[in-house]
């Protein structure tokens, strides 16, 4: 069972802690249909991507680019990433979804037998399609923890004394 929106904070917290996909009600009907249908396909069952590609085309502009953890990703590269996730039987659970002027912000959980990560994306929308994004997955935090400078872990927001 999928929920269409979470009305209060307590319900939002309960919904976000579950594995259910939640789609915000603040999208235009056209955008909501395609995004909802596409994300619903990430239901935990292994799929052949060719059957789902038409939904990808409805959402992503031909010139789409993403910066994922600092690396540029094209639309075709993203398609391959998504195909891999479908072949693994990935599940997507929306934690937070917000629409701004010409953009959307989405924080979601992606899980399968090999990965369980939270991903944050800020996506620019033009002509009802995603045109560019900046994304961070939780492996970025693990990367920062592993960084070292002269044997000491890097710290941000504090001065060395």
C-alpha cells in the first residue's frame, strides 16, 4: 500500500521510517504521474530495464547531467546505473520530497542485496523534465571519514590549534 502524502509530522516520521514509497502531493499532475509510476517500479523485484525505459524518457531531458559525489554523470550513464539497480531488485523509499521554483529536492533510500544507502538530490526541472542535478549518497560521508591529511582525519568547521 502506498501513501499519497503525509499530513502531519508524526505521520511523516512513521511513513519515512517504513519501506513504503511516499510521493508528495505538491507536484503538478503530469509530473506526479510519471515520477510516481517510475519510482513504483523500484519495488524490490528484479526487472528487465527495457520494459521501464519509456518512463525514464518521460522524466529525464536528453541533455540531462548529474553531479554525483563530485563526478559528472550523463543521461546514458544514469540509465545504465538505473538498469543495474532494476536487475538487482532495488527498492526506493522516499524520505523527503519538496518542490521549489523550477526544482525538486528528494531524499530517498535505495536498497537491494548489495547496497542500502540514502541519496539526496537537488534537481532542476525545465519543460516538465529533469535537466540537471547534484546528488550525494551516504558513501560520500564514508569517503570523508576515510580521508586523512598527514595521518590525521580532516575536520570541517573547526580550526586546528
